[in-house]
C-alpha cells in the first residue's frame, strides 16, 4: 500500500511539473521537484495561484489557502508535502 501511494505521489508530482513547464514557464527552463520556483524568479505570485489550483486538481483535494505560506510553495516537493500535512492533520477533506 505504501509503495502504491509513493508511486501515485510521484506521478502527481510529474504531472504538476509538466503543467508548470508547459503552461506557466513555457519551456523556458527545465525544472524538477526541487527546483526553486518563486525564489529563483521562475514564477511570480500570480502564477503560484494558478499552480496551487492545479495542485488541488491533480490531487483531487483542496488545501485551505489559510494553511499555506509562500515558503511552502517554492518547490513542487514542498507543495505536495504541505498538502499531505494538511490532509493528514485531520482537515476535513474537500474533494475538488
């Protein structure tokens, strides 16, 4: 079960990375799950909103904006870790 969850998380990260690369930064740079997005200047705060919404769509769950800080959104890995923390902390799951 844990292996399946890890594989699913990996696929979701790949999907979000593809989305960012193609739709947000238009292939201007190669990125991976640890690429700094905001702190490197690759994306701005408006793009982060778009990315945050796509993360929720891919995961099929909502993350209350009040539970997210800019530092939690600088890399794809951090975004998913933040989502996991919120979902596991007993937040009422809201499905997208």
